[in-house]
């Protein structure tokens, strides 16, 4: 048995598929699991429509792609630390801070293009995201494929980036963001907990990930996260910073035509390949509530590392508290 209700995410985009009406029973079927994994690796992301809106279904869907792993940042809110490791909650309440301004508008919970866990030597393979509380306005999640970015990127920039590693830290403070900021950007109020995370991360080794890598399929992938990027390894100077800023602004520009922005419905869930795709959040009016839950699926591309320490050894994994 295979799933029949499968269609492209959008006809004009080279990535993503939509699977409609998958049931919890189907998540256990070996043939369907194989089919869904093949679709995932080929297309980079899957939007599941019309699924049971429950935590159990989210975990059952996630299990198709690999075991869940614990989120490396201990302070990130968990749904249930004991029963469901790896399910984290991201919420904005009307009284919360974490507001930014750009393009003449103020929004809450805006996130620039990024990959999850870039600040770690190991990425997570994927995450299944599900909406719990959908804001009336905004609150869209954006997805942009690194393979599509590579194909659309200016050739001279790709040549300059080839072989470079990007340095990342757990710096989620928008006022400290160094690359790819939108025009007229300013932080109005800090996200709760971001300052503490930033201070704690200063003592941790910095993570390194390749700017460009080759998928097992042979496709080349541009995978640079403007959020949390600190610089180019071995090129932390004016020239390197200018190159990274050019790359991040080009990602913002190219993504305008190469991305998909999803307005959530209660019965939607989405998974994206975190080793290949970038994602972002549009932001929403600060007086509206928004809540999502995300699983953390283990599985890495094996190309990340931590900066060598003074002793010349590499730290393999680190948990930020
Ligand atoms: Fe994210």
C-alpha cells in the first residue's frame, strides 16, 4: 500500500510535497514509511495536511524519519520532559517581549532565515512542526531549499564561498545579529531568555558548518544560516565579513522567489530537512498569541564540528544550559 494523495507543494517551486489525510495507522506501515522517507529526501520538505491534531500524531509522524533526540539547549521549554523527549514548545503571549521593527512595522517572534542547531557540532536531521495556537495575522513559517538557493545563486559568490566554513554560536539576541539584517531593522525588546543564553554561550566552543555541501544525490546545497552566524572560519576580518554579509543578503533576496510561506491550519504539520533547508518566521502582531510545538529528530550530515580548542582537540557535542 502506498499513499495516493501526494502533490507538489507549489507548481512553481522545485522543492516540497503535500501529503493529505495520513492516519496514525499509516505511520506504522513499512511501505508507507519507505515512501514518505523517499519523498522527504527527494523533495526536502513535506507538508502534511488534514492530520489528527494531536501530540501523539506528531510523534508518530516524526518516528517515520528517525528517533527523537533531546534538544541541546536545556532551557528551551519542553512539552513533557519525561514522556516525549525532543518535543519543544515555542510560544508568544500578548504580554511577552521579543519584538522587532523593520519595514516600518513592529512584530513579535520574527525569525530570520536559519537552520536549527547551527550552534552545535551536530545538526538535527529534521523537526516536525505543528501549530497549537495560530495567530490571526502573520505567524507564517517560511521554507527555502539550499539546493534551489545554490542553483539560483550568483556564480562568483559560489566560487568565493566554496570550501569555506561558517562559524556559529548560540547568539539568538537580535541586537547582536551580525549578518543579513533587513533594511531599517531594530530590536524593540529582547526575547525572554535570549540574554541568558547569549551569556552562557560565550564560554562554549564555536560550531563550524560548511557553507556548501554535496547531498548523497550529488546535488549541491548552499546552507548558510544568517541567524547566529559569527563569521567565516579563518577569515574573521573585514573581507570575510563583507563576503558573509553579501551571501546573507543574497539569500534574503533570492529567497523572495525561491521560498514557500505557510499560513497554518490546525490540522497541518510540516517536516523539513534541516541539513538542506533554511526556515524563517514572518512575525505577527505582538498583541496576538502564537504557539507551536516541534520535535527534534536525530540524524546528522556529519560535516559540522566545533572549533579546535587551545589543546587542539575537538569537542563532539555540547549541551547549552
Ligand atoms: Fe528554527
